[in-house]
């Protein structure tokens, strides 16, 4: 008999932006399918009507698309198991719930919200057992009559009162629970919508899902899923529960640690590729290698369920910074220039600048894209100078030397036929020789004049190329005027 095709699904609720934990589930589900040559399905679970957020579905599509996680079936592209939006599948859930009622494995419950609230208040601590099964033994004929009269009700599953329920998880092994701890869960709510648990089981079965991947917080509810599978006589899928994601302080990852959603990380300046790489390692390791940089394409062949750990996974922003730096350093030149221009154009506006040189000096100095505006802001400002600025002990530069260097150099730079890296380099090297000065003195004087700073991305030549002839000469003349107006001879 042929082995079943692996089918996984990502089933987000459109209740907000995509958080790191959700994205990790999507990534692992996608990789499990791709490694096995299977199918990855996108399903929108919108049964919690009160928590729906406008635009959230579009945000899900955008995030997956940006990350390169492409589904084989889904609401936007269709497929053999359509529809893929739960609110469009309500008759399906009602039919299966009614089947359970008919066979005696579920029942209508007419308890009011007030009664359930009172019940909850009466039970507390270790004594809490949830719903007291008040309507479980109502005669079916009576229940039908009450429904016919229009009385509101939900449909609950009859949980076994004795024994235990066990299930096997690919990560956590065998887990067993006492059935008496399981509440008669609601399958269909009074508004006609299914509960999360019930819709999941029905949809996963009908869509042929072979592997259910989700966070470890769902471990405790998995017995309820299994009892539904067994009641229907359906095959139980492979469960893959993922470890908790924590911050470096060991506490569950939350806003207090920093950005926790994909959109927030992008806004913070991280590349989608680096985010995906980082998330892939939140609970997974590639085995007998210390390698940490993987493209999504490489992960599609390297990922294994056996590499998933049950130990909490630490989300480190320092680690993400490092990964982002690696992706920037290895980025194709034209792609990096385009990214730099997107940030720099808004600052330089009408001021000409050399984007290629700017990208080059930033490539080895940028951790996050969001760092770029602050790093280059000084380039669009007129430098301000101070006497102490021109004192570079290591280069043996002082204000008097800087004035002499600039006075002799400015006319030569004005006379340059071509304002490019090679021409500026040759002129400065010639100046070092003709003025009989150290390289640090010449380069230091020019860089300080161009920037008004002791620390800059790039040196004198790179800055001159980035700023261009007119701006560079203007800054150098301003610096010389400043030095001439101050008492440099008192150095």
C-alpha cells in the first residue's frame, strides 16, 4: 500500500498581526510538507467572531508571501477541500455534530450563561471540574421539543466518565490524562458556529491532514481532539507540539522583551530572510552541524521532525542582530543598493549623493535597516566644528596642521577633472607626499572637515565620493574658515 502523502495546514485566526509563535508554526508546517514532497494548506479559522480584526486576513497573506512560504491550497487559490474559510463551512460542522447527537455521543445543552457563570463561581481551586453535565441525560424527545420551541442551546460532546486517554506526540512522547478531568466540551455554540476544537478536527479529517503542528500549550487539549477522532472512527494524525518560546530571562516571550510580531521585526529593520532563519532555530537544530545560516530553500531539504526539542526555545535579539548582519553582508550588491536608496532618498531629498558608495560603506557596518537613517543623518547636515575636533592624538593632527592641509588641498580638489574614488585617492596620496605628512593627518583633516565627526561610516575618500564635489568642497571651505577664525597658533 502506497504511503500517504504528507499534508500539513496552517490555520490562523484573523485576530491581529502575525506573532513569532504563529509564524514558527507556519514555517514548521510548511517545511514538514516540503521535505516530504507533500502539500501545505492554508485555512482561515474565523469562528471566533468577536475577536475578528479587519485586515487581518490580508496581513496573513502578506506575511506568508513576504517570507516565501507558499501554500498549495487555500482561500485565495482554492483546492479540492474548498472552502478553506471556516465561516463558509458551517453546514458541514452542524451535520457532523448532529450525527454525534444521533449516535448518543453528544447532546443539546440548554444551560444559560447565568447558570454557567454561577457554576464557575461555586467551583474553585482543585475542586473545579468545569461543566456539571446538567443536560447530559435529558431525554432526546424532550430536547427536540425544546429546540423546536426556539430555546437556545449548544451541542456538547459526551466525555468518558472513567478511564484514561493517551496520545503519542512526535516531540513529547506519550501523554496520558484522567478522563474525569475532561469537561463535556462544546462543539457547536448557540450562534451556530463551531468551537475551535471541533472545527479543527472536522476540517483536518476532511482535508486529509496527516501532521498537526502547534504550540505545546495545546498539549492539554489534545485528548479532547483524540476522543473526537475515535468517536467518529477517523484516523488520528501525527501530533507535533512545539516548545514554548521564551525571552533571554526565561519567561514567556512577550512585549516586555521587545518586538514579538513579524511586522514589528520588519519595522525594527530586520530582513525577512533573517527572521525566518532565526525562527527556524526556535526549537529545532540541524543535527551534526554547528551551522546556523540556512536559506528557506535549504531548510526545505534539511528540516526534520526529529530535530525539534521540547526544551523552551530562547528568542535572542542579539542572535537575530548577528543573523541580520550576515544576510546583509552576503546580499547581492544591486539588492543592497536598492535597500539603502529606499532609506537614504528620504533624507537626501534633492541633494545628490553616490548611492553605490554609500551602500558599500554601510554594508559592513549595518546591523538593522532601521539603523541607516541615524547613521547617515549627518551627511545631509552642514557640519559644525569645535577646536578640539581637529585634535587627533593617534594621527598627530591638530587644528593648525588641519588648516594648513585644507588650505593647500582645496584648490587641488577644485581642479580635479573627475570626482571619483580613484581620482580623489590619487590626489590625497600625492598630497601626502608633497606636504610630507602622515596619511592619518591628511585623511583625518579631510574626514573631519567633511563630517564634523570623529567616527563615520567610511573614511575621507568614501565620504567625498558620497557627498559629491559641490557639497564636499563647501564643507572643506567651511572648516577652513572656522579654523582660520580661531586662534590655531595657540595649539
